């Protein structure tokens, strides 16, 4: 592994500052009301720097959102590959997801959906497949420990998770209740209704 130059490290730090500032604005305002001038000021860089690194506002916003989700996937992978037993892994994943939901506003989710609606390649098929592979690795861990009935196929388990995830994304459901009852919902998922 080659050591990064000072230039590369400074560039990465600037890009992180820019994406952090953009993420903060995405939590506060509609995309149409966010300007490159505002992002530059918030990040402490020039507008020219923004265009040098990202070429356009759309590219910056897409990169920011995608990198935010990539960091979530990285944490999922770390937890799934940890030495924690299946049930503790699932509890940690659920708690992490709740913390992320709490840190993201309804405006952020609105902005994500707005970007997705304007660019169908915004979330690529590979991202969903990667998420599914992680979920299956977690369920295989549970099967290996005897916590998941081996009669449940991967397809059935993925379908259940997709239903669960889509329900969590529903705007019809109050996210405060999801957070309030998150631990109980996790226990019901792990233990069934016994």
C-alpha cells in the first residue's frame, strides 16, 4: 500500500468537509434551495474548488448521498463480520439503523427521493444486491448458530427484510414511534410472537 501524499490527504479532507457541509444542508433545506455558494461558504472552500472536485451541484449531491449510504453499508459489514453472536449482531444493526434514522431529517429523505426521481441510476442495482448479500451473510450466521430455521430459504428471508425495510421507509408511519418501539420490534423480529 502506497503512502498518500500531503496533497492527496488535504484533498480528501477538503472533500470530506464539502460533503459534510452538503449533508448538513440536505438535512435542512430542499435541494432546489441549496446553492453552490452556500455549500462553499459552509465548507470553507471556494466555489471553484467545488466545481474542480465535483463538476456540478448534482454530482456533489449524488456523491454526498451515496458516500453517506456507503458508510452505513461499511458499518453493517463490520458488525456482521464481528465475533458477536447472531442475535447481538441483529440488535446492534437495529440500534445503529435507529441512530441513523434519528440523525436524518424528513427533508433529507425528501431530497434523496427527489434525486432518485430525477435520475433512475441514482441507486444502482449493485447497491441493492450488496445490501442483500450482507443481509444473507447475517442470516447464515444465525442459521449456523441454530437461531434461524433452516427451512426458511434465502429468498423468503430476503422478502421478509424487503417488506420490513419498505415499511420503515413509509411516510405514513411515524418515525418517532419506530424509534420509541425499536427495541420491542427488534425483539419481536428475533423471537416471533411467542
